[in-house]
C-alpha cells in the first residue's frame, strides 16, 4: 500500500487524481486538502485552507501529490522534499519560484520528484535518470493555446472566456490563461531546468497543435526520443502515483491506423512575449523566477476579473521584473518576502497601466 496525500483535491488535477486513486487498490488516500471548497469525508484527514504542512505532518504519507495552484503550494513542496518523501508534482509554480531551495531540500534526502506536468513526465521517462551531459537538448511541446496564429494586434481584444477555451486540454483557469499567453511553457522551461539540471540553452520549445507528442529528448549520439499519447492528464498522474509500476489506466494508447500527422513550428515570441520573459528570468536566476511568477499570478487574476487586458499580462510581468530586485533567497521566509514585494509592485504597476 502507498499512502497518498492529495493537495488541491477539488481542482482539475485533484479530481482526476481521485479517479486514479480509486481505481488502483494499492493507493490509499490518507489526506486531502483544498483551498476553500468543503471536502469533508473525502479522506481520513482533510483540511480546507491553512498551513498544508500541518496536514502532511499528521498524515505521514509515502507520496504527496501537490496539485495546488500557484505559489501557495511551495511550503508543501519543501516539506515533502526535506523529509525525503516522494513528491508527485503538478504545482509547477513551487519549483519555478523556489527552485533553488527545492533542489537543495531534495538532494541527498532520498525522495523522488515524479513530475505530473505532462511534458516533464514525458521527459522523466525519456531521460531515465541519465546525466545532463548526454543530452543535446530537451524539447518541450506547446499546443499554442487558443490564440495560436494570432498577431499581437489581434490579441489586444481577446476576452477571458476566449482565453479559457483551450483547444486540447481541460484545466483550471490559471493554467489555461498561462497556456494562452505561453507563460505556461515559460514556467515549464524553468521547471525543467530545476528537475533535470539542464542549462536553459539546452531546453527548446516547439509549437505542436494537437498535443500528441508531449516532449522529445535529442541525445548527443544523434538519437531523438519522443513520448507520444493522447492528451489526458490521468496518464502522467497515474505514472507518478504508481511509479515504477506503470499501472493500467482506462486511456487508450495512440492509434496510428487512421493516418497520424504530427506538425511542429517555432513559437511566435513577438506575439507571445511571456515565453522570452520566463527564459530571461530563468537565466538571470536568483529570485527573478519568483518575481516573474508572482507578477504573473497577479496579472492573470486581474485579467480573469476583467481588470487587465490580455496584453497587459506580459507588460505587468516585464515591468515588475525590471522594478524589483531579485537576489537569491536563503530560506522560505526570504522568498515569501520577495514574492510579496513583487505582488505589491505588480498591483501598483497595473493600476498605472489601466488608468
Ligand atoms: P485548479 O484551479 O483546477 O485547482 C487548484 C486546486 O488548488 C483546488 O483544489 C484549490 O482548492 C486548491 N488551492 C488553491 N489555493 C490553495 C491554497 N492557498 N491552499 C490550498 N489549496 C489551494 O488548478 P489545476 O488546473 O488542477 O492545476 C493545479 C496545478 O497543476 C497548477 O500548478 C497547474 O499549473 C498544474 N498543472 C495542471 C494541469 C491540468 O491539466 N490542469 C496540467 C499540468 C500542470
Ligand atoms: Mg504542461
């Protein structure tokens, strides 16, 4: 039996995880948490809001599935890694904002990070733990979101409901907007850097509209491997929770008989500047990725509330990055302070932009 703690149980990932846990007798849900929705009776231990590490402390899980959205997931990520417990990680923001702290908490303590983000689950399977120097580059695929092919001028008028209509994935609102701006792929670049120890110049992004290829690894010997399958998050969730078993799921493997065609193109970084902003923040290091993430969370929230136009998201992120200092953080308290400062700055810049 594997004791599972599920954080973010009411979300898109959380609900799909419940389905996987229910179907696999060797997974025992011992604790569940949500941000605000009631979850009484879902697990022996439940918690709504508050400090998730208190719940984890009581639950003593074998694996923590962190499917909280945003920076709020960071303390649970650090708690899990510090104790050498396996971390099934959907909450990419915790690794983006707290990558340095997370990596030092992770190394040498014996716990694994089992990525749930589909591209990173794919890369994890392709890399099989090989060291970075055998890799020519890791290629992350992006669907391009609902606005693929649009010009910057056309993006000026798009609405939250248009941004929320994702062509291939059905996800929570924040990541769906991130997919529309390509910030999601930017966050994933930084996530991949910390997960696999690859320098940024060895992580590429390509647009692949049907989301059949989840990632490719181009090795130094000339071989490239791809991970392919229908876009369904239950596959990486199941892989992470049942690792290394690769348990059965109800999802059909890919069908080739009907003439499968795979298309790839380079992203339009002029129309979608968030990708470049994330790459630059990752390369700058220190707490720049934390500042990027905080500004993005504030801007996406405002866009969803119709307080900021779509193109304002990248503007707010860019201006916040150039206004806030981003020296390395020594601990979680310092990082929380940087995050808060970036949020205040982003909110103030947003008021200037809108008025
Ligand atoms: P969602 O908005 O559907 O769900 C978020 C969950 O987090 C909810 O259960 C909510 O109650 C909980 N939550 C929010 N704030 C909280 C807080 N302060 N404390 C405790 N719980 C809190 O989001 P989602 O789409 O399921 O995404 C969750 C995470 O997984 C995100 O980091 C996202 O980037 C990542 N992810 C999601 C998908 C997907 O297909 N949905 C794919 C890859 C990665
Ligand atoms: Mg992804």
